[in-house]
C-alpha cells in the first residue's frame, strides 16, 4: 500500500460506508419473506413478458417502449421474442431471474463487467403502468465496481450492452454514436426490494431502457491488470479479492502482495520460486 493509491482508497472507503448503510437498512427491514417475493416476482415477470411486446427506438430516440398486446395486435410477445435473454443470479442465498434485450449492438463491440465503468443514459420504468421513475437524457459515468452505490440488478443489467463511438464536440455535452440500445427487466429483489423509494412502491419489478454510450475497461490502480483481471476467485466481483488481506482489494491496491514492490513492476505470469504462486501475488518474490 503506497501513498499513490490514496485516491483510490478514499474512493473505496466511501463506497464501503455506503455499503454499510445499505446493510443496516437491510437489517431493519424486518422479517420480510424475500424468498416468497422472489417466487411471486418470477410469475409477475413471465405474465408481463407474455402480455407485452417491444417497440424499438426510432433513429432519433434514445429508448424503446414496452406496450401491452391488444387482441387486434399482430406482434411477437417478449416471451417469444428471440432477442430476450434470461439470466439467473443468486443474491442473499435466493435465486433470481432477470432479463435483458439487446436491440442495437453498439459498434464499440465491448461489454462491461461489474468491475468496469460505463457512460450510459437510461430510463427507469415501473412494470405496471409503465410509469417513468428515473431518466437521464445525458450520458452519465457509472463506476460499476462501486457495488454499494447501485441496486443489484442495475449492475447486472449493465453487462449486456456494447458501447458506441465517442462523437463529442468541445463545449457540448459528451456524445456517443452507434450506441448499444435495449432494456433489462429485474425483479424487486434485485431492485429496491420491499422498501418504497421515491415514486417506486415497495416490491416493484423494474424496467431499465438503456442507451450505452461507451464501455471503459477499468484499471483503477494502474498496475496493468484490468479490474476484472484482479477478480482472482472468478465470481465477477473485484471488491472481494484481497491477497495481502489489508482491507484494500487488489484492484485498488498498487502492491497486491504487500512485498514492497509495486504490482506494476512484478511479473504477472512468472513464478520465480516455483511455489505455484505468480510473482505479483507472492510476497516471497519481489
Ligand atoms: Ca489493476
Ligand atoms: Ca472476486
Ligand atoms: Ca490488499
Ligand atoms: Ca508486490
């Protein structure tokens, strides 16, 4: 751990505080039966997919729409739409299903992991009534590795859209073209759970329409390993891999094995003393 990483530590510490707060909130939430709600939400989402269809954004629109299928409509339901993909994720020991739909594939051709950052605009919509609860018309930067800053499903959904190309003009808001567009749908358990939040009633499933401007493959500590390459246990998260157990995960720690030699100056592939541990993770080899 060196002074040069202080900035990253400060960032990480503030994240940790936000996370703690969130956990405290969760503890206050009583004995709500999240497992039962997950089952209810699964059914709600399948019903929704069977009774709704997607209207892709026009050329000058950021977001598409999801509408109810009327008897007179001759359209493909989301349930039968081959672009709709289902994913499974376990959170707090409960299995959840969520969905994503990639309508336009951004020309950047890169998708974010949960350890990267993105420039994205989005529209959050309630499942029933299709009421908008949140919207950004400009591209916002989101460091997805700041896990505690986001609802679980937002980070999950951000992984399925390619970015576009930077088309910014000096003096104007940052702009991207040929962006990735589509939407994802999450159950309440991956959203705000059983807590009402602003215009969002408790236990609401949520739709996020996405316009993915750009994906930034992050290397927070500038050691030549991307954040996701510092996910040693391969669970898709970089914040829980801390080789020297000093409380600072490898992706914000410039000296992962705390041997006094910066990770950027150590071999990422060689195992000099042959003990099965590569040099940058082995305090015995500098
Ligand atoms: Ca790194
Ligand atoms: Ca990990
Ligand atoms: Ca560390
Ligand atoms: Ca080292």
